């Protein structure tokens, strides 16, 4: 029988063995617990750290998302309703036109603030000129939010999710978030009246019923792997909609970390996520126009100006002149809605269509609208 080691040696060996086992078990338990608590939303690289040591957050399937430019639009003692504008990073003139469309005094009185959501310039901006210009714009106006994803039509869902995330964190005192595109003319006076209605539900906008395009030759083809159903859930046009503040976290919580990224952003957010979250709509279809003709007739003939929103056909001057017309009407307490149903109004629209055939908005998917 082998002799026992001296007592003090034996006790040291046992202490080290027990301590090592305990540390291994503790590390394994802690790693498993932390993984369950903070695992990325989808498989991918681990979240990275920003230059100041903060951990980046996932955005849909983007692990390592961060704001490259942030905005304090909602900061301050006053309660504001941010109008979150989806804008391409290169649309400097369009953002300028939107800022100049309504006087700051008017926006202050109505409680609105613009904030522009943009992505990264394309890889063609090798010298960084576009990014440098954006930084100067942000420094001057303080109303730009930029995420670290590339600008692309199929990346608009990232931009939409970024806007919701930004609002949920940055605007705790706001009652509403308004989302719009940067080529839409909006009547902020009517928008303010819409938000003041007592019967508004969770989301308010132009409700659309549509079905997927299954033709593979179509640019906007959606496969059954992307969307299995034969009809989309009702959703709101991304041109303009308003969301009650309490509905925004519900939309974010409805994101399923296991699902495949879906690129039609207004359909995904206000259709798929809203249905999943059990949100209800207020339909504002009668207040929307579908082409720039009514804006033209308002500006040039002062006919039927009092609609909520309409596309500008990428005409920034039309966007500004429409806002100027509305502001003048309100300031002089005169009608902005003459000849609403008159023959003169229809003649104006007919002439506009003959002179300038309807041009569909650039990048807009041709989803098939159902009756």
C-alpha cells in the first residue's frame, strides 16, 4: 500500500482540484445563461463594439448594427411628433426642399419635427465625398439618422426597422410617430387634424389590399419561400402613415428572429408585423391622392388643396409650392379647397394628364392591388 502524502500537500492538491472544477462549471453555466439572454436575433457574427466601447445591437438579421449619425430631434422639454422621412443618402436637395416647405414657426405651432433616415452611400463613394457632405448636413441641421447598412431598394426594411427602433428609444414623450417618403407632399395642417381625432386606432393611413406577384420575369417577383400566402394581409401605404407611440414597441416585439428578411418594407411592417401584433387600422384612403395632378391643380389653379398626401413625381418645386399655398391659405384664413367637385377641377386634371403623362414613382414595386 502506497504511503499517504503529508497532510498539508494533500490538502493543497484537493483544494486546487475542487477550485478548478468549480470554475469550469461556473464558466459553463454563465456562458449558457448569457447566450440565452443576449444571443443575436439570427445566426451570424457576434455583435461588435463601437469605437467608444458600446455594444452594437442587432437589427432584424444585421448583427452589429449601429447609428453612424444620430439625432436629438425629440430632445428638450417640449413634446414633439417626429415626422420620420425615409430618404436616400444622396437626396440632399430633396431634404432641403422638405425643410424649407413649411416655416419653422408653423411646424413649432403644430408640434412637428422632421428627422431623415438614411443608409450608407454605395461602394461608388470611394473618396467619401457623399459621406462628408452628409456629416456637414447633419452638423448644420441635427435632423439626420444614419444606419450602417447600404442604400438599396431591397434594404428599405432595415431603414424602416431602424426608424421604429430610433423612435422607441429617443422619443419617450411623443404620442405619435409619423412615417413618410421624401417624394410625398404632405398637408401638415390636415395631418395635425387627423392626429387630433379621438377615434384613431393604432395605425392610421391608406389601407391597401394586395397579392404577391408570382411572375418570375417581373422585377417585383415574390416567391412562395418569401411569402407563402395568396394574398397579403392589409397594410398601409408607406407614402405616409401615423403610428400611436404605444404601437411602435409592439411592432418591434412582433419581429420573429427566425424568419427570412422580407424586402417590401411597408408591407412587412404595417402588414405582417401589425397583424402579428394585433394592431388596428384607421383607413385614411379618402384623404390620399395617387398622382401629382391634384397638387398641380392646387398650386396653379387653387383647386382642391385640402387633401392629406400625394406623390410629387420627384418634382421638389411642386412639393414646396404646395406647402406654400397651404400656408398662405391658413395665414389669410381663406379657402384652400375651392372647386372641389366642379367641372373646372376635372378639366384641370385632364389637361395635366395630357401635358404630363403619369409617371410611376421610381423604385415603387408594382404589387397587384385587390378591390
